[in-house]
């Protein structure tokens, strides 16, 4: 049975140790570790890594994933100098993901337009397509050696960039071994740019190896990261689609904001209750 997991993103008001404690206390069997401040800004190595993993296990977690730093740290950086800058950091997180026994490293394929100096340049889509492949060509051997998998996530950006949906990402990941490159569906990102989460889950199919379950408004979705069932997504249909494709990896909740002003502690507990009503 899939582990029920919670992203530390929802507890960005505290340090990583306190966030992990709150997630374990709420009864989650899995966790996603956010690879940026205030959580894992620098992956531990050597003895610190061994202790880090031991503490995850001592909290009772059965499995974990790692979210690579987002912002400018994307394999599809459209300029070669930018891409060269971020590859060493992504390599470091790939190695960490493997060393800590994570089920996958979540990576945003292309940048948010706010980080692109000429965000509407017509050559950007082609440059991003090429950059993502160049980066994966470099990172996949590293992932193979580390024994981990890169999970590419669909994104909520309102622009003409490529690789924002499962539909577009699926042919890309087919160019690489399934053990090293797969997909993670973010339900709220999907609907924010008008893609039905159910269609996206089906498009990802057997390459889907991760989830970011979060709710948004039906009418004016805006990547809200509400507790699933607090917004307008059809959760019965989403759960059914995940079962239909034979999905067995973590059901990771990426709740980060309260629709009704809930505190981070209330969010983690109420999210766990939703999973319980789903029979998980
Ligand atoms: Zn996400």
C-alpha cells in the first residue's frame, strides 16, 4: 500500500527538525523534504547524512522523497551559462537523494518566467527543450550510480513554455530509463493552467512515480496549495484515476496554505484526516 506523505513545505514557519516532528506526530508514514531554506539548504554528507537518515527512521517514516531547490535551479535553464551554474547543485541533490534512500528527487523542468530576462523571446521554448535534454543526459548517469530517480513535475505557469504538463513530459521521459526518470503530478498546478488532473494522471500513466496533492478553486485556480477537498478539484475522480493507472508510490500532500486561515499545525493534522477518510 502507498505511504501517505506530507511535504515540509507546509511547515515553512520552522526548521526542518521541527517540521519532521510535526509531520510524524500527525501520523504520516512518509515525508517530502524541501531542499531549500528554511529546510534542507545544504544536503548533509558523510556522518551527518547517516545521522539524518537514522533520525528519519526513528521518527517512524517508512519512505521519503526530496524536492530539489526550485527558483532558478532548473535543468531547462535557457542559457548555457545559467545551466552550467545550476548543474553542480542538481548533481549534489541527486547524490543526496540516492544516499539517503529517497524514492525520488522532484525537479521543476523549466523556469518560472519571473527568472527569465527576456521571458517572451520566441526562441525560448526550443532552447528549454534542448537544455532539459542536455541536463538529463548529464544527470541520469549520476542518478543511476546513486540509485535514485529524477521526478519531473508539471508546473502552473501561464506562458508558452514547453514541458509544463504531463502530456508534454511523458514523451520526454520515455527517452530515458524508467528507473532514473519519471513523473510527479501536481494536481493544483494542472488545473491552474486549465489541465484536468484526471487527464494528466492518465497521460503520465505508468511513468507516474510521485504526487503533489493540493487543492485549488474550480473557477479561479491560482496554485493555492489548499487541503484537498477545501477547493474545487474532483477528488473522487482523482483518486479513482490514480488507482486505475496502478499507482503505488507515495500519496504526497503538498498543502501549504489554509483556505480558512488554518495554521501550519492545523493544516498538517487536517490533511491527515482527509487521507483517513479516503481509507489511507
Ligand atoms: Zn508541487
